[in-house]
């Protein structure tokens, strides 16, 4: 581990990215990480999982903890928890959606380019068919989508549309779709990001993890200096900038590591457990 930054302050809220951070390379929650996070929560620190996943795609993760973490899902578009019994979304504090007209245009653009749209709400995932790439995503998140031609069933505004292409067309089809989405209106219509080379994610405008953490912190009465955050991807950069104590995983990009106060081990080395140890040490010393 790198040495932490000087000027320590107590940590009251810890935001943890999920894929590539909390979970190891095989998308498993390692026992030492689970035990460390449980220990942190029992010490009184509020734990929030901050992820691009939907609430339903973190159910199997949440079930492994001894407490109910807060959730920031859809990269910051949704804040809430899961009901302890039903595991359905509960205590929702933020629920941003894509306008239906924009959603319909995105779905049409993708299909015309031979790319499959995945349409998400907090409690559903809808696809037209199961491609090899979507089947791989099913195995990662341990969740089954609804297969239907009615991707926008009931005219319900989606939380996120994720376009998953074949790798052989990703570098041409996805940038083409992205350009078309950006030209839909003279004003910003959505937040567009790549979570993988062949995953193009479209979210409501101005959504990111940093703004969600700021909103949750305000709700909980936690000062920015009392927030710690840990992540591995460039989509975590804004989140770490919001945190008073920024932690990068060992498997993170150099850009993220440079922006961090502390670098811990990789997700295959239980880096989050190392981060928890540092936070508990800081809190004892504060």
C-alpha cells in the first residue's frame, strides 16, 4: 500500500465501486473483503456500494453482508436500498430516468446498427434476444433479463440503456451510435459512457457517482471530508474527487492512482480489505 495522505479526518461514509473493486476478477466477493466491510459497518461507518449495475444486479452481493448497505446504482442515477425481505428497491432517494422519446430513438438507432439494446429500470432488465455477449453479462451479474420485443413495455421511462455489441463491430458501430445520440438535440440529452469496449451506456443527463455521493452525504449529514471512496475505473475518477479520502485499487489505471491519496492491492489481493484497515486506523487516531 502507498502511504495515506496527511491531514487525516474521521471517515463516516465509505463508497465502494463493485466490479473490479469490491469483487475479484472472477466477480466473487472474497471472504476477507466481506469480513472487513462487515467490520467497518459494525464500527458505525455508513457503507454505500456505488455501481453501474441495477439494484437487482447487486442482490446476490448484498445478501452476503451482515448489514444492508446503501446503494448508488446506474452510475449515480439511483440512490436507495434493498428491502431486507423482498430484496426489491426500497427507501429510494433518487430515481432519474431517460425521457421516453430519447429512449425510443436510442433503441431504434441501436437495432438499425445491429447492436442489441438492454433496457433497465430499478426492478427490470429487458432484451430482445440472448446474444453470446448478453449471456456473458448474465453470468457476471447473476440475473436473468426479460426477453421481449417490447423493450419499453408500459411506456415506463428507463433508468439506463446499455448497448452491447459484438467485439468485431464495437469500434465502428458504437461510436456511430454515440454520434447519432449526441445529435438528437441541440441540448444535452443524456450521459454517455463506455464501461467496456463493447458496452455503451446511456444514462439520464448529468448523472455520475460523484453527484450521487454528494446528495447521499447531504442527506446523511456527512461532510465531504468525512467521505472515503475506492474504485478502479475512470468512471470512478469523479467519485474519488468528491471524497475527502480517495483510494485507488492496485488494478486501477495510472490516472486514477495519481488522483488517489492511497493505493491498495488489486481486487484479486483483497484491496478493499486493506482500505478498510486504513479507514479503521484513521478513525481510531482521529
